[in-house]
């Protein structure tokens, strides 16, 4: 469990395909939930497990355990858009969920 409290409010949005009006579909993201989170950098083990790419800022977002979060979802924090690459329960006790995320750098 994280030592520090979860003080940052984040929005998790899910992927949704909507009609584009010309017979096709376009992907958009709709709000799934808003949760309290704590962002921290990857540990060395997590970076190796995630096959860290150099041009990407990677981090772990720690949230209270949920069953409705997917790797197809995104995290929105202000103007930042963070892609969820992997998620896991670090203790297998359904207390916390760690979201391993990447954010492309311009």
C-alpha cells in the first residue's frame, strides 16, 4: 500500500466507437469514473517488466481497487492524457490497483 495519501483527482475514460455519419466509426473516450490517485515513477523492476521505451514518460498511478478499469481506458488529468499499458493488484488483496501508464512526449 502507498505510504502517501491519494490526493490527486483523475478521470478515467473508456473507449467508445461512434458513427461518423458516413457509414464508418470513429473512436472517442467517454467518462467511466473519477477517482483519487497517487502518481509515482516506475521502479526498476516495473520498467523492465514494461519494456520501457525512451521517448515515453512512464509512471504508475495507484488507485483504490476497482474491477471496471481496462487497458483500453485512458487517464485524464487536466490537459494530460495518459494511456494505461498494464494494471495489477500488488498484494492480491483487492485493496489497491496499480496502473502502469505511458505518456508520449512532444
